[in-house]
């Protein structure tokens, strides 16, 4: 069985990414691997049909 992180950590990853934090900085702050951060951001972007490069921008 694959290791999973808690939903609270996933939410933190996505919030910090939207604020413009780098994957490396998010990983360091949350104590997880940088590639894990990347994977969860990519999965969220795919679900929402968004691009993965850079932070998500708010549009009116």
C-alpha cells in the first residue's frame, strides 16, 4: 500500500502554492519531499483543468 499524507497537508500544499511559494520552500516548511509537493499540485491542477507552472491566479 502506498504512503499517503493527510488531507490537511494536501490543503496546506495547495494554499501555499497559490500564494506563490516554490515547491522547495513548501517541502521544507511541511517536512515532506519536493517531488511529493509537485505531485499533489499536478493532481489538483489536472482535476481543475489548470496549468501547473506558477501559482494559480485569481481572475474576476
